């Protein structure tokens, strides 16, 4: 699984 | 978006609204830690700088604007409008002991060494401990108004629900972000003592009294 760079969570 | 994250965001929204209404209706911020509210304002400011650079969704943008606006409004109400009711004798937690370690940790452990990413990481670490001045104040005064404990319950539940969201996203989307997950677990664990008191006392109509 990849780690998220752009943060889509609040 | 999943149900855990949505209910988490709504619990967060509810907490902020409960606090604003409590201060506005009672025209008093007694029992509220202004320091925690300052930390939350810092958390949202450093985390939502991408408001102007990246567009995720209308929901995301609207919530960020609300969290930013409400956190500054709360700080204003505490330190300006109703400052006569601010209990600075009990709101004595040294927040520099929370901010500095968060800065250092963000510089050491992050996903990318870019200004926006460092600030995002700092805000994640700071949010995990931002409630400490408030919990410290409740322990010092030995009690909390029931409305304040409802605020704390909603605020603590929000990140707890995010943990379920992260489990869901790992299982369904094989997406995970260890920094957010570890900080979120620390943040939720800090509320455990309060959750126990809330469920065993406040829900039974008793006042939240900490053993002095």
C-alpha cells in the first residue's frame, strides 16, 4: 500500500 | 469518504459548535482552557494552508474554512469578548512544552522535507496533545460543567472515529498514513480517562467530578 502525499483528510 | 470519517468530521463539527454555543449563550468561558483553543487555532492554520493551493472537494474546503473560522472565533471570545470570565488561574499549562517537541518531531519524522509537509506534520503532532491544557484544567478545578464534558466527548470521539476510518481505508483502499495514525492513537488515548468518567458519571446525570 502506498503512503499518501497529498492529504485528502481534514 | 467513508461513514467513519464522515461521522468523525460531524463529531468534530458538533464539538466546535457545542463550545461556541456554550460560551456565547452563557457569555462565559469559565472552565474552558484558552490555551487549548490557541493550540487548535495553530493546528488548523498550519494544516489548512493548502486551502489555497489544492482543491480536494467542496466538502473539504467548506469544512476547512469552518474549522479555521470557528477556532479563531473561539479564541476571540475567550481572550477578548469574555476575557473577564477567563479562568487564567487554572489555565496554566505551559503550551511551549507542547509546541517545541511537535516542531522538533516534525523536522525529524515526516513524509517529505518541504514547508507544507513539515507544517502539516507539525499540525498532526500538535493536535494529538492540544487537548492537554483543557484536561489539565479540568483536573485542577476537579470538575467540568456537563456542557464542557459533552464538548470533550464529541472532540475525543472525532479522532477515535478517524482510527476506524484508517482501518477501513487500509483494508479497502490499501491506503495508510502512519504519522496520522500514530498521532491519532495518542490523541484518542489521552481522552480514555475522561471517556471513562463521562460514561460512568455524566451519562448518569452526575456532574463530572474528578477525584480531587
